[in-house]
C-alpha cells in the first residue's frame, strides 16, 4: 500500500482534522487517513493508485492550503 504525506496550513483543531479525514475517505481507493492539526500533516494510505492532485484539490476545496515542499 502506498502512503502519501501532505503538509497542510490552516487546520487548527480536531474539527478540522475530522473534516479533512471525512473528505479524503470519500475518495475511492483510500484505505486510511491520519490528520494532525498540531503537526499540520495528513498521511493517506491508498489501496490503489490515485493521482496526488485529486487528494490536494479535495483538501484545498475545504479551504486549507497545501504546503509544497521545496
């Protein structure tokens, strides 16, 4: 199983974590989501190949910013 790690700006509480988890879990092929507002990260475990852009757009549509690693 593949894992995708994303850095997110804007999550400030457990409610934010739950919004992100719920939205990502609705994507076909996702098996597990761990979100941490304290670390500003989301780790997504995939059952099948999913374009990272789909995951990024889903999170951005919730109003959060993905931090691109340089």
